[in-house]
C-alpha cells in the first residue's frame, strides 16, 4: 500500500499536470499508432515493411521512432503540453526510464495513454469501440506507471442520429470508468473528413455532447478530441463548457499545412496531431536534420494551437 506521503506527492503531481493541460499554451502530441496503423506510420518515416519481420520487430522500430521524437531537444514542455502513448510504449523505457516518467520528469510533458482496442464493424453509420474487458486492469497499471489521462477513439461516418447517440453513450460510459480510476478521459468520436454529410453529423454530435456534459455530476470533467469542424468556431460551446477541461483536434487525414490552417480558425481548440506532426520526418535523416524538421513541425502546430 502506498504511503500517505507518496499519495500526497502523487496528488501534487496530478494537480500540476491538470493545471498544465488546462491552462498551458501548446498542444498534445499523438504518438499512439497501434497495430493497424503502425506499418503506415513506419512507411511514412522511411521504413519499409521489408525492413522488419513480425510484430515484435515492427514495434521495436516504431518505439525507436517515438524515442527519437521524444528525446529530441525540439520536444519539450515549452510547446508540447502532453503526449498520447500506445500501451506498448508505456510498458517500455526511453533512455533507461519508464516512458511516462521520462515524459514528465525530463520533458515536463503530461503522459496520456490510448486505451481502446480498435474499432468494431460499422453499424448505423458509425464504428463503436471494440469491447475492453481488461480496461480496469489497464487503468490500474497506467496509474501506477504515472499516466495522467487516457484516450479512446470511435468513428462517425455519417449523420445517423441513432449511431451518433450510441457512440456518445459508449464514450461517456467508458469515460466514467476512467474517471473512477482517477484518470482524465479524452473522449474521441472522430467524424470522418470524407463523410458526405460531415456538417450535419457535427450538428448532431455537438447537441449530444452538450446533453451528456450537462448531465455529468459532481466535479467530473473530461477532455474532448474532435475532427476540425466544417464551420469555423462551431465547437465554441464545447470549448467553454464547464465540464470540459480542454478540446483538442485530430488532423484526421489533412496534411500539416491544411490541419494547421483549419485549427487556427477555431479559437480555444489545440492540436493533438499524429501524422501531421511526424510529416517530413525520416529514419534516414541525420540527427541535425531530424531535429530541425521536428522543431519546424512543432513550432507550426504550436502557433496554430495558440492563435
């Protein structure tokens, strides 16, 4: 059982991390590519599938990529508020230190964890999260590792009210489970940028969000990760909602320039980019070239997040 002193120190760190996430200037780096998206992320980084055999070697290579990003002098808490990790990254070390501990103690970057296990098949125009029977055990392990919050992703492919309600119900139910474990949930119902009725889906989504946020009791608060809206400023009510700590945006398939341009037109929303962050980085770059490219990427996303 942890000592009272340890619990007090943990509470102090969590409050410091909460303050940073709530009020800090910067953005959240999404470094949480998992099994399905890892080969594509590695290929964009200049590592072909012929360079590794099996999942173990693949995850070794993607961990090397993530470690190179995180240990770069360009990556620290002055511009990067937080980083979302894949479970395997949480369980590994960076420079001989547990990944979450390294992020916070060496970089002053708040660690988050992707907890979903991927998407179910589409029903009613949406893809719910697959079941997560081991979630409680994962949350307990994450808290022990120093993780501050979590992220889980569903996808909305069309403006189907029944489907969007199901997505939100699942996101909020899992969010309550995460809050009960003492962690901060990032709810992520991504609206596909290819949806023919994307704007209509956003209208339904925002209405459903407000209804469920208004129903949260006590001091429960959540973070939201959303696709950048079709109408600039459309999510302003969510940004200002008293139950929302922060609204962050996914790049959703836009390139960095396009994502930054859209983000800069949505006051109060900050980035949580993945592909748009690593765009232009390559395993073949020298450390000097890599750090220069990463610094330029971070600076552009930082500026778009704080317009």
